[in-house]
C-alpha cells in the first residue's frame, strides 16, 4: 500500500513537472526560505513530544494525529501529521493549535519544518495567526480548491512540497498573545496522497542590523 501511494503521488508530480518544464516563459516558483534564527525561544521539536500542540475541531473530518509514521520518507521518529499512516480522508477540515505566546522583539519569526504531498489543489493547508492567513517568506503555492472544507479558496500550500523549512514573519502581531493555527482541508474527491506532516516549529529571532546600539544592548541583556 505504501509503495502504491508513493508511486501514485510521484506519478502526479512528474506529470506536473513535465508540463511546467515545457514552457520557457513560466517563472521558477520561489523555494522555501529558512529563518536562519540567531536564537530560539520556543523549540518545539516533535521528536521529543507533542509540545502542547492541540487538535481543534474544524469544518470537516478530523485528521491531525501525533506519533510515528512509516508513510513519509526521511521522517523523524515522531511527528504531527494528517492521518499518520494513511491518506487523508475526503472532506477533511481540521486545525492544529500551538501553545500561546506573546510576540516581542525576541519572538518575531516562526520557522516550520514540514512535509506536504497533496492531491493538486483538491486539498490544501496554511498557517493562520489569530484567524489571519499568514504567508511564508516565499509565498504560498497558490489558491486552494474552492470546494475544500476549512480552507477552500484560501492561499495555501498545495500539490507536492516534500520536506522543507519555511519562515513566517510575526512582527505584525507585536505585543499580542497569539497561537499558530495549522489548517488542513480537502474536497470530496478520494486522495491517494499522504497529506501534511510537521517535524518542528521554532520561535525566535535574528540579530538586528540596526546601528541603534541601545536596541542591541537591550536584546543582548535578555541572554547574558
Ligand atoms: Ca496522512
């Protein structure tokens, strides 16, 4: 079953890649952009535990599970995933919520290490902060199919992403208590793809390039 699923999804991927490659005019889509964090305040490594992440009922079938998976290549021992050992169901619509934290000068970035393999735009996923869709630095893949539950018509990750690390800017939520909401949804069609898997989420920041010495001194005082 596992081999069959991989073959089906890989076949889809090759088909899509070939059609993109046939046009010289299509721009190369941007790749994922890690945050290159200088410090990490919350290191949510799911190999070590569920890190207080909590599934939340959505508009469709529940999918988020924590544990081991043999379905995803190169997966760490434990992950959060949308049905760990199988394809996601039709009409899935479910959220995964991070612990709450306040955005400050040391928590301006969220780095997400994840894997996704979805049936085109018949499923999609995105991250929301206090209800607002937040794009990664490199942008989302596009618009999720309008018939998808929970995320229909929204910007999100679609198709095949494989393992990647994306960076999300949190500065617009300065001084607010926030949670990160990982939303997944699919339409009524039957999928042969595994879904969305999270290996780690890290909250931190990068050293400012400001010439304003007082700001840097204040930040350093948090760590020394
Ligand atoms: Ca799955």
